[in-house]
C-alpha cells in the first residue's frame, strides 16, 4: 500500500471542492465532505483529461467544466457514460491529518 498525506482535516470543507497537489501525481487530488463522508478523488475527468478543480459541486456530484459530465462523488460513477468512473481514494484520518491510499 502506498499512502500519502493529503492535508489537515480543517482544510476540507463540506460542500466545497478543494484541490491538493501530491508528489508523484500529475493531477491534484480533490477532496470534500458529502453527507458527512470525507471523499477524495482524482482531479482529472476520465473523459478527456480536463482538470476538475474548477468543476461545479451539485448534489453530491462533480460536474466537469469541459463537457458537463457529472460524476457521483460517493461512487465515482459517471451519470452520462456508464463506462467512465472517477477514481476515488481510500481516506484515513490520523489525528488532524488526512491521508489517502494511492494504491
């Protein structure tokens, strides 16, 4: 298992998308809280590599600013194309730090 520190817990706000660079990753990781659950996902749309950091958060979904594809942040599933899935990272909180499993 490869684990990376994402941020301090207080940096993630419910209902807001926050992006965090991770050494060794090309795209930043996006984190938020949805219905009390801490969620971390890849910061790039799997449709056409559009950065999702400027995407819109709407009812637990992130909407890609490039083509409007919507991804459920709880599952990663794409609302518009069943073959696309937004990568989610397993999240662990240790003290005040948020960690993600990269592998």
